[in-house]
C-alpha cells in the first residue's frame, strides 16, 4: 500500500527518484523452521534474490517492474507459490534470473542493503521503510507509514508532506494507533 501511494500518487508530483531496497523478513525475524511463517518468509526471500539478480543486470527500473508483478500476484491474485520464471516473462525479463532464487550468493547483497535501511530507523521496525534527505541534507529513514488504502490526490500529498515535515524535527520518533482495518489493495496494477 505504501509503495503504491508513493509511486502512483506522490513521486511525480514531488519529483522523487525511487530506489527500491530489499528487506528480508527471513533475515529480520529469523523464524523457527517449524513455524508457518518460516515458509512464507523463505519464499519471499527467494524473490528478493531474483530481484537483486535483475537489478545487477537490468537496473532499478526493471527491478521496479518485477516488484509490481510479484506484489500483484501475492496481494491481488492471492498466490504466493507462483512460478517466478513466469513472472519474469510477464515483465519481459530474462527467465534465467529465476535460478537466483536458490543462489545464496545474493544474500550478502540483500543483507547489506537491508542493514543500510535498518541503520537509519533501528532494528525494532518492519516494513515499509522510507528514506530521504532532510532539509539539512541528513539522511533519515522511517518505518511506515502503514496505510490500509492508497490516499489519492491532495490527501496523498498531505501525507507525504507531513511525513517529510515530521522527519525534519529533531527528537520526533513515532506516531501510532491500533489498526482496525484490513488493507484494501484496489485494482491490480497494470
């Protein structure tokens, strides 16, 4: 939801350049192999490996296209066990990237990129993390915002501008309320 908000409603209007970074919930949460969460986080971790393979050959824009394809299959199609090679084909990327899913060589890159994000926000957060340069050029990151639907138009920009403004205030750390709504993913992105 946060990614859609930034990409669809904010990026162009605030002249943002987006660089996607991985966060592995397998590495972050280290679930027990006997838990149901272990398989889900292992599956998505393998997707991160493929995304880093794509980034290394085809760049950030190609990675972005693959991210949306993966997200659409997971959240809109309710399919976590799709064929990664088919997702690559759907985004006109080389199917051979699918072999990266089982290649541990990508793990050090994932961990390095993930740790850089966590260094900005601390370890007691999850995803999403957004990072930007404050008005004094200091790099800052936050966990969130966690949203259940994509705000549109002026509301989307209000949320962005408020987040950036709060990030400029030394000593500001957190806003939070209990979530009582499920995400509304809207239509499947094109």
